[in-house]
């Protein structure tokens, strides 16, 4: 009777366990990719910010239009 109840409640079906492991690996892969892309984005943003600021000549700058 206990086996029947365990199976009914959702015991250890090998397909479910395999799918859960696959999804856990996928989540780990996506988290790793997210960290890598965020670091790359931060580096690109810093490089862009530096290059934009370096290209402005303060003495030749024009006033903003109002």
C-alpha cells in the first residue's frame, strides 16, 4: 500500500529526476553566462565612458541649446 501511495504522490520517477537534473544544469549554465555577460557589459560601458570623456575638448565645447 505504501508503494502505491508513494507512486501516486509522485515518487522517484526516473524521467522526472532526469528532467530536474537537466533543468538544474541549464539554470547553472544561464547563471554563469549572465555573470560573464554582465562583466563584459561593465567593461564595455567603462571603455565607452572613458573614450567619450576623452574626446571632449572642454576649451572648444559649445554651450547647450536652450
